[in-house]
C-alpha cells in the first residue's frame, strides 16, 4: 500500500521543484530591485547634493542682494551729502561753477565720489546674475535627477509587485507542501502501525502455537502415565494432526498467488525515498477482481479485515505447518474463512484495494517462523 504514498510523495517532489523555481525567480527579482535601489540611493545623494548647492546659491544671491542694497544706499547717501553741502542739485553744482576749471574740478569730484560705488554695484549685479544662472542650471540638474529617480522607483514598484505575487504563490505552495508532507507522514505512520500490528499478530500466533504444543505434550505424557498405571494395552491416538492448528502441511514450494499477473510494483526489502522501512513482501500490480490462490496447502489462520491492521485491508493468512506462513492483503473479498484447510492453488480471494491503497494490487508476504522472508525464494 505504498502506492498512495508514492503518488503523494511524487506530487510533493514536483511541488518542491516548482517552489524552488519560483523562489529563484523571486530572488532574481529581488536582486534587480536591490540594483534599482542602489540607483535610487545614488539619485537621492545627487538630489541632496544639488539641493545643498541650490541653497548655497540662494544664500549667495541673498548676500549679493544685501551687498547691492548696502552699496546703493551708501551711494545715495553720498550723493545726498554732496547735494546737501552744495545746497543744490547735481546740475546746480555744475552750473554754479565759477570757471571752466572749477566746473571740471566739480565734475571730477562728483565722478570720483560715485565711480567706486557704481562700479561695485555693477559688479555685484553681474555676479548676482551669474549666480542666478547657476541656480537655474542646478535646478535643471535636480529636476533631471528627480525624474530619473521617479522612473527607477516606478520600475522598482513594478518589480516589487511581481515579488509580492511570487511570494503569494510560494506561500500557497508552502501550504500545499505542508499538507502533502503531513499526508505523506500520515501514510508512513499508518503503514508502520499496520506493519507493527501484523508483526504482533504473528508473534501472538507463534506464542499460541507454542502453548498448544506444550499442552499437547503434557496431555500425551499424562495419558501415557494413565495407560501405564492401568496396564492398558493400546497406542495413544492423540496425534498432532488436528490440535496443532496447521492440519495441512505445505510442500515448501509455492505457486504464484496471482496467476493472471506477474508484474511486481514493489520488491521485497525495497527501501527508497518512498519506503523508509524495508518492504515486507512483494506488491503484485494485478487488476481489480483477479483471482488470488493459496501459494501452498495449509490452514487459514486469518481471513478478512482485522482490528489494528486495517491498513492491510482484507487479508488471508495461511499457516503451511512447516514454519512458513503466507499472507495476501488488500483483497476486494475473501473466499475462505479462518480455520479452513486449503489446497495449493485453491482460490482464497480476489484482488482489491482495501486498506490504505489507491490502486488495486496484491501485497504478498511470506514469513518463516514469524520473520519476513523474500517470497521470490519460494515460488
Ligand atoms: Zn506491499
């Protein structure tokens, strides 16, 4: 009945593969996002730098403006003082010149007084214009960096959306994975529980057979004593033929229990990713309803479904009386009953999928003194 687990486990393996692929995809996206983040960080640095520069130019412009205002005020003051001292306007000063020389002196004096201030004001104004130009250029650079950052951020946002999507799929897969994993664990647990229950049944059966043997020996001994004391002549008729449990003795050589099918789907002792414990028999992949026959003659010691080993479904176990017990499991129905003597090749049941099994098959196991042995050595 490892078949169901096998199906489940292969689903699990496929799912894990898909999940790994999705995780790789997500990692690639995340790497791209981190590259974009580096770009964004660089743009942010640039923008910050440019913002600092803009502030600096604004300070410079303000400084120049202040300087211009101060110089303009000073110039005004000087002109004012000049007018006041003459008590007349600039023109009046000039016109009040007594002579050509005096006039020339006055013009010169006026020019000297204003030349320094006006040239300084002109210089400051041209400097301010150049700083304003710089500021405009810096602002343009800043706008370009901000635009680039926006486009990278948009790309990053898009990729983040993909990552969220991938993470959602991965989460779904993880949920599915854990449910498949627990199902697989459950199968393995049930398989192990059924296997242990069957082992216990064998042990109990062996013990009961031993007990019967001892009782029989005691009975024979006491009867012999009786016959000796009664001096009765006659042989003891208490033979081991009927009370030993196995009334029919097998030949030790078995026939294949499913005549219509030779296909083995799981071998004896098979251990792989599906079977954590060695398989105790062989699984024959026969179709539903195929005839199952007694591998050798013997006495039926178990027929039908039993408590504790439900995983085996409908079972027929035959004690062949030579230390060998054969068992066929997962039958759709059994054709014999416990205690019945069967001949080699006699129909004992039909292939099914009872117990923990999805596909019809016959689990055929042979035990020698309770220990599972390879059935292939007896057929
Ligand atoms: Zn099996």
